[in-house]
């Protein structure tokens, strides 16, 4: 096995003063556009001075956002589900790719939280709560929330808000983040790191609450334009915020988190409605993926101790009485409750009737796997791969089936192919490392974990993993050259004042 990494370390964006400590490498894997921010574009952005006289660059924003993401991921609040992520990412990119600074990377993710909220972190990380997704009545309403948050990012409201309201706080956060990097290098325990992440999260929450009214109007205005251009009903944003506002008036005790940061005033609604009316009317049809993902999230976020089947008691199994999404949701609930005997025939029926919907194939494959029928699961997922090569959820479910069927070599192969061709999520890299490890490709497993830590911004841990990879006696010359080159890149990316890394190759045992 000789994996060819397409990933590369993008040029470091230079920072000055404290911000230099924040300027970790940008995203390794572009979500869509190139990860580097082209200098000429950065020059067009408004000048933003900080108390330290430095600039909160896009790289700084990304580093802060990534830090918060790491905290969210470590606390288990992010729903790591390939099928859900695939849909949210494609919906979000449909909007963000039309934004003026659409060359920026966006990561759209779901937070497992029943409250109704959405937020944009510095660096283009946009989260919505499962409660909000379930509360939307159509895809244009969901697109409206995304378009609004995307616009906060592209208009750089977050950076401005951080700087306007908390110059000292920015400096102390930068100092705290610098301390994390130092403590990581020095091997200080995780408590200090968690404290610093909490600070960064507090900063994000604070900035979320303190967008100016002008910022909100601008995010509405820019967002409505994005929606119209992407083919959604531009009324979707006002519809959703308006409905939330109406329900709050009916029961004043019920105020969604989203409305605390986004007060719905009649002036704001009138402006949003008027803005939407300037675009030609659109009859937007919800995608099948929207309806299915809503049911999937409903089932996957069922609180523990509750039976996901309860919601679907009144849903019949035929399409005359129920929507396809409801039938899927009911079968998924049965599968989650361990009732594969009922779930499998329904999924088989859905695959036969709608072969273009990959979520039906992966659900069937997973249910067959759970029922212990590895052969049927592999057949189902192989067929799905033929229909949609390199589809991320299909490949991940196929690899999981291969692992369960005792074929880790093949699992490593298909995941490596995906890794080399599609920007991976951290969870995906972890699965790839697991497959490599089970296949006996231990050195590759270490090198994947290095990539995982690089995505997390933890360069010392990444370097440690590469040193472990280099210490595996059986590695080939090609592997040695690749790991060494990567290690050198990381050493050069490390903050200058950290302890000096060992000389290249210093940790290698003699080759056997
Ligand atoms: Zn807003």
C-alpha cells in the first residue's frame, strides 16, 4: 500500500505580534475552494486595527473557530453523522459559494441540542441546533437561517464585533490561545487547554449576542440575495423568523435562543419581506434530502430513555397515506430500536422505488449489517457505490461493513481512495486510521492520526504521530520520505519560541 496524499500544508498566513501565535496552518483540505486566502482578496477587506495594533486576519479567525470546534467535538455535542453532514454541507455550500467572498471555506455542522438556535463562529464554521432544523417547515426556511449566518461570516461581522466590543478581551484570548500552544509544546495537562477553550467559546457566544442592529439588517439583506440566487424562496428567512416571533407573542415564556440574539421587530420583518419582494417569485420545491434528513435528525437525536418509534405510531407504511420521508423515519426508528426485522423490508422497498436516494441504500446496508447479514450489507453498499462512486456516506458505510466482515485491507483501500479525492471530516480520518491499523498498516495509521490532529490545530500531537510512524521498522523508503517531508513542514509551521524539535530522523530506530 502506497498512499499518495494530495493534502498539503498551505502557505502560512503571516501574523504579527500576538496574532503570530494564532497563525496555525489553514485548513488542510479545502471544502470546496482553495484553502489559501489569496493576498489580493485579503487586501480588499477593510482594515481592522486591534488594541495591539495588529490585525485579526482570516487565519486568526479560522484558528479561533477551529479551537471552538475542537471543544464542541470533544464535548460530544456535534452530531457526527455522515448522511446528515452530507446534506447540510451541500445545502450550505449552495448558498456560500454564491457569496462575494465565496472562496472562503465553510463548515456546516449540526449541534445535538433541542433548543432553537443557529450561530456562526469565526472562520466560517456554521452550526445549527437539531431543534432548529426540526422546527423549519420547508427547505427555504432552513436556507434562510443558513443564508443569514453565512452573511455574518462573509460580511466579517464577527471579527468587527469582537474588535468593537472587546479589544482587551481579544488580546487576552489571543494570549490564552498562545498559552495553549505553549502548554501543548511543554506537555502541560489538558485542564489548562480546556479552560482556554472555554474562554474562546465564551468569546464566540459573546460576539454572537452583540452583533449590531445594522449587522442584523445587513445579514438579512445579503442573505436574501443569496437565497434568491440559489433558487430558494427569498421569503423563507422572514417566514421562519416571523413564525418564531408570532409563537413567542402567543406564549411569552417561550423565547427561542435564536430570537434572543435576533429580535424580531415589525420593522425588520417588513424590510425582509420588502427585500424578498424585489426578486421574481419562486416556487421552491423541497428536495427529498431535506425531508429525509429532518426525519433522520429527529430519530438520531431522540433523548436517551425515549423510544424513537413513539413519534411514528400513526405513520402507515404505504406512500398513499404517508410521505416517503415519514416512512423512512419510521423504519429508521425501528432500526435504531433494534427491530431490524421490520426496518429491512421497508428500506428494501424504498431502495427499489427511489434508487437515486443514497440515504436509503446506506440505511438498508446498516440495517442488514446490524442483523448480522454481512453478505447482504456488502452487496447493498457495493451496488450503491456503483450508482454513486465516492459518495462519502456510502463509502463510509461500505468501509464499516468491510471492517465488520473482517476485510480491513479492502476497507483501508476504499477509505484511502476517498481521502485522496474528497475533503475528509475529522471523523472520516479517524475511521481511515482505524482501518489502516486493523489492516496491519500501522505506520499509515499513525500518519492519518497526524492529519487528524493537524485539522484540530494540534501540531505537537501531529508531529508526535509522525515520529511514531517513522519509528515503525517495516516502513518503505517511500513512506519514510513522505512522513519526513510532512514532519519538516510541521516543524517549520511551529511557533518559533517553542522548545527546539529534535533533529530530523532523530527518533528513528535503525532500519531492520
Ligand atoms: Zn444574525
